[in-house]
């Protein structure tokens, strides 16, 4: 079976090497389940007793993307190409607070994770967003900022629904209205008034709250998010893409669903592979849509990335990178980690 899968993979990807990667930070308070989530995304299975992340752990998700001959932004002449999604699982422990910005480099997107049974973990996502926006550098940044000024697409995932459900049942007053409200709040659909400071800090109102209610973990949603990031980075000649996540209305508008934004990509990207493999990066010439982009900023010598290794300080140089946010540029240019 294994060799058959390999043969099929080879056929699906034209036997070619990977042609690009995007970097996604996975952040949130300690213990919310980031490592568990990443393991689920990459391996398709749960992990028992994950150890506390030390500094940062990088995993790689392999995705194949197909083109469509009807699309002007497609990669012409190829049916399938490989892309990699780097998932940077940042430790949520306070002991790494002072140094974790070292990992906020050349970010294409962010996954915020909170624990549905611990409301403060959702509130603190605002701090995470601000911290990343203030100290990070970004690849293919958006024209306008999201939560905390974050200039890249993001996804919010409420984890531990099982714990929240149990606690909700235990804490029920028995009043049906209370039960309903409690359930809705647990789902992130109706934040209580005292928990609304998020809306003050998130331009347009309800950034993470709105995102949280629309973007709970589901495999397809996460994969579509990754495809969106790939599209933004490697298909930048698609003029609809930059605004897709840049305005508060697109992500925060009432009734707006993450799926609405990216469904239209389905005709372009298909046949997602759930396999996770370590590959070497950027071994193909630039795609047509990449011609006007700055060179890939993330890759050397930070490649290949181990799927499971945990390490504290990746070594890479920012020298020469042009994809640096205005706020972060002065702080980061002299850093050679
Ligand atoms: N009940 C329940 N437990 C979960 C869930 N997800 C994760 N856990 C548990 O929560 C604990 C913390 O999970 P981790 O994935 O290590 O959390 P983390 O966010 O990576 O934590 P740090 O490494 O400290 O930043 C572990 O014991 C997990 O097994 C879930 O959905 N339900």
C-alpha cells in the first residue's frame, strides 16, 4: 500500500520537487492545545500526552495544488504542484515571552488557538495578535491590518470543546434560556458584555470573536486557509486576493463565513494531500505569478524543517529580506539569529 501511495503521489505531482512554502504561526496561551492541533493537522490523528513546547516546534504540512486552465492566475502547463505549509508551534508559556518574537519572522498567516473552557485564553488572543503585529516580519502583508494591526490572514480555533461542553452542563442553572446562552457563549457566538474589550481593540469590531465563531477547527477549513495563503504568496497577480482578508468587513462582517471567501478558489486548487513529508524548498524556478515578488525570504539555512524536532532557536538570517513590515523593520534588520 505504501509504495502505491508513493507512486500516486509521484504521479499527482508530476514527479517534480516542491515549488513553494508558506509559514504559519500557531499561537495561544499555554495548554490550549496548539501542539495537539498541529499534530492533528499534520498527521491526521490525535497525540497522547504532548509535552510542553520548548521555544518553538516546526512541523511541515505537504499540500498539492492543482491549476485550472480557465483561471488567469493559474500555473499554466502543470496540473499539480507541491507546496509546504510550515506550522510554527510557539510555546505559550510565559518563560518564553521575552524571546519568542525571534520566531515571528516572514509570517504568511497565523492560527490563533484558545481553550473554549477557559475564556481568558480567548481574550488573550488579542495580546498575541498585538505582539506578533508589533514584533514580527511578514511575507506578502495585507494593505490594512487585522486584529492588533496584524497584516496577514488569520484563523481562530476554539479547542477543547469537549471540556467546555462538560463544564457547561455542570454549571447549568437549568433555565433553558441560560443554558442556551451558555452554549452560545461557549461556541464564541455571543460574548458576554464584560468580555467585549476585543471589539475595542480590533478595528471594525469583533475581529477574533467573529473569526472564532466562523472558523472552528475543521479539516477542510484549515486546508482552505492554507491554500489561501499559498494563493496570496504565489498567485499575487490575482487582484481579488489581497483585499480578501484585509478589510474588517470581509472577516468581521455579520454572517460572513470563512468558506465564503475561499470557496471560489476550489476550482483552482484541488486534490489536497494530507501527507506530511519533509522536502527541500524552492528547487524550481519561480512561477509566473512570482515574477514580481521578492525572493523567497524564509528558506536558508532553515531547511529542510524536521516534522517533529523541537528546538528553541532556529538559525536564519534576515539580511536581504525585503518583506518586512514597516513597524518591525527597524527592530529586526540587525538581528542575525
Ligand atoms: N480534553 C481535551 N484535552 C485536550 C484537547 N486538546 C489538547 N488537550 C490536552 O491539553 C493539554 C495541553 O495540550 P498541548 O497541545 O500541549 O497545548 P499547547 O497549547 O501546545 O501548550 P504549550 O506547549 O504549553 O504552549 C494536553 O494534555 C492535551 O492532551 C482537547 O480538545 N480536549
